[in-house]
C-alpha cells in the first residue's frame, strides 16, 4: 500500500512539475529556428525569409512584443505572416507594435481563424481528439489589423496573387483564406505562376493537404503555413501528439517535401490560446529561412536522401 502511495505521489509531483514548466517557462522561451531550403531558380541570390505565425497576442504580453520587434535586427529580405495574430479584442495595437520594426521590410500575409474569432474556454481533452465541431468566440477586429498592415506596404495574399521584387529576386505569391474554417477558395488563385519568377511562394494558415496539393500541382516552390503550434505538446522520441489539421504528425513543424517539387514549411508559432497557456518540448518560435537555388539535375541525382534534405524538425 505504501509503495502504491509513493508511486501515486511521485506521478502527481512529476505531473505538477511538467505543467509548471510548460506553463511558467517554456511558453515564454522565445526561440529562433533556422533552416536552409533549396527552392530558388538557378542563379538567384539567396533570400532570407522571416516566417512569423500564431502570435495569439493579448495587450499585456510585453515580453513577446519586445522579442518579435527585435527580429528586425536579422534584416530579413522578406517577412511572411501566416495568421492567428490576435487573441483579444484590443490586441491590434499590440500586434502592430510587435511587428512595427519589421513593417519597413517587404511583407506578405494571410489570416487565420483566431484573427477572425476570439478564443473561448474549451475542454483540453478535445484538443487530442479529431472533431469537426467549431466553437467560435466573439468577432475580432481583423479589418483594423489588415488596414494597418496594408498601410505600411505589406501585401494581403488572401485569394490574391502578387508579384514582388525582393532583393533582386522576382517573387510570385498567392494565398488562400483559412482552410481550418473552410474559407479556402483556391480556384480564385489557381493556375501556374509565371515561369520567369525566381520564387513561387504559397501561403495558407492551416496546412491542409487539399490546399497543399493544389499549390504543388501549380508548381509552387515553397508553401508557408502555421496553425499547428508544432503540436504544442511534444514527447521526446514521439514528437507532436496532434496537428489539429489534416497533415501527419511528422510535419507539425519545420520543413518537408510535398511532392517532387514543392517544399512545405510549418511554423510552430509564437503563442497559445489564453485558455491553454502551455507548451511542452515545443518552445514558441519564429523561423529564419535562407532560400538558395535548387541543385542542378546532375547534383540532385548524386545527392543522397540525407544530403538532399533540409533542416527538418
């Protein structure tokens, strides 16, 4: 009986310590992840792309705001924001303050479900079980955020194509509205982007396979997404427990191939719902992606799977 009591006490203590770590430390352990992806046309100069996603900002999150603002010191050539910036009706000024120093750089964005609707209390167990039910909070002022980003020169890629010249590289971009809410209408941007582009870049908040397949079919070089929070709770040796979308758990964060030509990069994001403020083995992150030209056919044929692979994790 004493052995069982000691075991129960040990398990309870370990669980309490894990929760304290996940809620008190790791969710504020802002992290920059870096990867090199061979996605550019031959002869293009390397591009540095800063991928930001899932801020889930509330007005009082000063540490997160300061850290994101400091990313401007990286001097990225392009900033890509894949949505879920808001977590409070009065969070627009906080988001603009966080992104402020980056808004002088070229930028492109799409929104996610938590730009449109506020967070709501949910049973945490629902996160571990697939469900088609959607529980929306109060509408959020996404139009105000959109206006602020457009005013500073960023491009809204939602169901729109745009042609940018970034550090001497012609970039063709297109994006869709949030597939997690079923708002994606890929037909509005369907078709192969210009063959003369040095980079063909797709954006989506939730990396749903149906959308990724369309981007890949149209010949996009790279698709950026967020939404998964990297699983938010990861176990060593197991990885993400869930993705909260249709992709498999191995793709919950980082870079992977999607088909023979397209690369996918999923950001684990920088925030959580205010009602589930925990991360475990999955610190909040932004990603600095160095894009380089694809290897020549001869080089690619000689490459082993290990040497042909980018930084995946």
